[in-house]
C-alpha cells in the first residue's frame, strides 16, 4: 500500500472494517477472505449497526453492508450515513444477490457493490483496498494536509490526526509540546526573508526527525510556532538543541523556547491542550537560561487567577475596591527624623481574595491595556487627598509642618497620555500645593525607575 496510506490504522496495525451480515454462511465466507488484512467487527442487522458505527466512527475505515429485508431500510441507512458529517467519511460497500440493487446502492452513496455469491478472494481484497484508499485520499486532499514551506502537517490536519491517534491509543500517555522561535522577526530583518524561511524549514525538519521514531507528529502552527504531539518522553532539552542546529545559513544562532503539557488530559479538546503548552512556552519568553516551561497545577491556577482579575477589574474599579495607602518618608539628616513626604501605594482589596499586591496585577493590566484606567484612578485619589490635607494640617495642633509631598507610581507608557496630567491638575488646588505632587515613572511595567518629576507644570 502506498506510504500515504500507512498512517491510519488500529492498535494492531490494521484498518478496521465493520461487516453487517445476517447470514452466517456468507459472513464466515467473507471473514475468511479478508481477516488476515483487516481488523474485523461484525453485527447482524441495522439495529446493531448504527450504535456500533457511532461508537467506532473515529477508527472505522470501511463498512461492508449486506442488503437485507426490508431492502428500503438498508438503502435508507446508507443515505443517513452519508448525510451525517462525522459519519459520511466512512466508505460503504454493499453486497447483495440482487444485481438490480447495484445502481440503487451507488446512487444512495455506496462506494462499491459486491455481488453474491462472492467473487474470488483477490477481487474482494482489491475492492476493499480500493474503497479505503479512495476514501482516505479524498479526505486527505480536502484538508490540504501539508504546509508548503516545511512539509509538516498543517494545523487543521494535525489536530484531526492527533484526535485519531488518541482513538487508536486511548491508554497511551501523550505530551502536547509547543516550540517557539525567540525574536524570529529580527532574523528576517537582518538576513532577509529567504534566509528566515530556510531557518523555519530546517527547524521543522529537525523537530520531525527528533520525534518520528517514537510515533510523534509535528505541525507548523503559524510563522514561527511549531506543535508536537508525541508519546510521553523526557528528552525535551535534546529535542530543543537539535532543532536549533541550522546549517548553511551564515552561522545564525537561533534561540528556541519550549512549552510542555506532559501526560495530557485527553478529555480536553485538542486545541485546549496546546493552549496549555503555549502558555508554558510563553512563561519562558526572554528567559535564555531556562528555555523549557511545563504546564502544571501552579501554572493552571495562575491562568485561572489572571483571567479572573482581568474579568473583575472594571467592576472593582467602579466599586472602589482599589485602596491607596500612604507610606511616610522621613528626613533623617536632622537631629530628629522629620516627616517630609509620603508615597502612595495601591492595593486591591478583593472581597474574596483579600489584599492583592500590585506585583500580581500591575504587569497584567499593563499587558492588556488596562493600566491607564488604574493610574487615573490612583491619581484622582491622591489628588483628592492632597486637596484635603491643607485644612487638616492647619486645624491640627499636632502638626507643626507643611503637608507632606506625595509621590505615586505611573506606568511609563502613560507618558504619552497628556490627559492624565491635565485631569490631575484640575483636581488639585495648585495654588495651595504648588510643588507637593511627585510622579515616579515605571520603567516598562516590572522594574522601578528612580527618576522622579518633582512637579507637573
């Protein structure tokens, strides 16, 4: 059988064929002719046939259906099979002693007709094989199986084949793996698109070579991301090292990262499994010393928390669950420490999760474009407090100094938003507090910058 037809098989290495036949003699005769080449299932009538087909639809390669009274019911079953999207891919060969039923069967959707008494064994085998091959070829072509650049499976066929692989190997532990090329865009920029394409092609071939012997499959998900579905293994670093070996391309050093969802939960949708692996890969973005991330319970819990915080942000802002605390700062150059300023710090007072540190939500909001809303909220709170403090300090006989200056952290990306400064200026009594407000800008969103603006003019 051609190489393209060696991919789909049952656990014993044979394609699975369902025979629907109520005549014991005819059933035994047909089984004897094809049992060495195919994995056989048998049922006696239509009542057993449909539940069996539905249960085995992912691994059935052919149905051999004998026309039995009432004949109309048998032909209607063929029409039903061909009308159901997830069953229509299974080819049907009809058998009958009535040659007049051949045309009717073919018109209803059968792929072939075998008369009774049966022809010689070699004829039967040839017709069965031809029906399976034609069906598989038609299916493969419809999915446009291969990525033109790498020769790997495209994503649609890859997902479908992974599901089919699981159907044949339900008890086998499998890994979903994502491999990403770090800063691939720069390879295109520096060396040109032709070289970039060659790098992608070689990475794909290297990955396929690494997992093929173990029965793994590989696809190119998009420009610089590859998916691997393979029996569970532990040599991930070796796979990554081999994939990064690029020959004949100006000694380009390619940096790869990998995300692994080991021993996948097969009750999850196949795309969801690779979403988990992708998350593990993204957790290693920019980390060149630890290139392999694993999807585990901790990463799963982090994913759930991140989604929850994003979903609840707007409502929490409206409910003013974000609290601003003021950390005092003292001048210790004098004989006694003197309060001279304070720093505004924001915490999320979540009704269920308690006080959440900004390290948990500031980078998240920065990544998703929400940080501006939070910064505006904090600055409004700070402005209102500063506007109220002069009267409080004047009325209090405890304080013998001016109200302390305040500083608050602002994401660096907000420098371009003039409305922040403008809005804050309107809420402050600048005549009363001409220089009391300080901004401290964040470098990126995860590292603090010591540079300060002493005042907004």
